[in-house]
C-alpha cells in the first residue's frame, strides 16, 4: 500500500549513524507502529526488540540476521523478516527507501 490513512505521525526524526539513516514513526489507530525512512550507502547494524518486517520501497541492500552466516540481496519491491531480540547487519549499496513494520 502506498498511502496510510488515519495515523499519527511523529514529527521528529529518528536519526542513526550520524544522519546516514533516518526515519519517522507512524502509529495506527490499533496501536500498530511502522517507520518510514531512508538509508544512505553504508554498513549498519540494528538491534531489535520485537520482530520486524523490512520492506524495501526503492534501492538495494544486502542483509544478514545475526544468527546466520548468509548474506541475502534485496531490492525495490522485496522484504525480509527479522526476529525479535536479535540484530541484523546491512550493506546498503544504493540509497534505500524503506518501511519497517513492528510485529507484536
């Protein structure tokens, strides 16, 4: 879906890695939270509390979940799941627009 209706948007940005990754939080009426953001080219590691679904809206990257040795390529139109209480590593090879959905 390319449009969200009846949501609360947090005005202030979430800023990571000296501004190379930014996002804004969206809260839906049922309490569901998503973030929409941009990642510049670079290598990043994120920790998770809850399971997440990372949707790549535009761009290209390679990811690895902390418990795996496999790097997997994803690009525009694809997504990947990240377990809760873990971390994942990203090698962003093109400016990437993303949507992160927090599950549970």
